[in-house]
């Protein structure tokens, strides 16, 4: 099984992987060293998901609407 580096994952891939990590840890049948490695990967996946969500929120916040409520352009995040 090939493990995809977290930095290369989409939000959806990272969430699915995080769910698997949580399931394995909740089962409690993983050796201590493996549990530690899973916990570390879970923390990395959580951080990656939070970053992806923040980026998406910034993109949504940057969309401006015209008088009729239609998107009229995008404002760079640094200009907000």
C-alpha cells in the first residue's frame, strides 16, 4: 500500500484518510508504537484539512457581488 504524502492530498482525500486513522485508533487494537504513528499522521491530516478549509473560505470571501447578487469579480485576499 502506497501512502500519499499529506501535502499532496486533496481536502477530500485527507478527510477520508483522517477518518480511517480515527477508526483505527478508536478500535484500540493497534500496538502502542503504531498508535503513536497514527496519531502523528492524524494530527498532520487535521492541520492539512484546516489549511485547505481556510484557503477555500478566503476564496469565497474574495468573491464580490454586483447589485443583482451576481459574482462580478474576485478581489485578491490581501486586498480584503
